[in-house]
C-alpha cells in the first residue's frame, strides 16, 4: 500500500441514495519551480488514527500521512472543489466539506 504525504488536504463527505455516505481526502501538492500543482481524490476512508503532529488515514488503496497544521486547500484545490460541487449537484449527490474542528468527532463515530 502506497504512502502519500500531501502539502494541503481536507476531508469531504459524499452522500447519495445509491452509495450511502462515505468520506474521502481531497489532497494537493505544490509543483514548485519545474512542475505544476497537482491534486488527488482518495478512495473511501476506512481508518483514521491520530498521531502527535499528524493523522494517519487509511483508505481503500493508500495510507495518507496528513500533517495537522496543513489542513485546508490551496487555490488550485479550491477550484477543483468548486467544480466537484457543481458536478455533485447535477448528479444528486450531497458533498460536504468537513471543518477542521469536526475532524476528530466525525471519525470517532465511524
């Protein structure tokens, strides 16, 4: 299983009649001098562990090491999120951004 350590990240909750409710990580990386910024939407989250300075989040396909002080979106990820919201509306899917203050509460209830 691959490990990923994003520069910025958020948790999104998806709800639909067909698939129920599940959460995913929208992560992004800064490109730097030679490359452009990039983003990724994870597979569904299956486990969420709190460490000293980070969260270790296991999804169906990867393990994300997400630093606590990096929660949020880059401007690039924000534009991706806005497009995702529009797409979700047209497919009758509820898409919710989980606020940082709700992270622990929402994952201890899973």
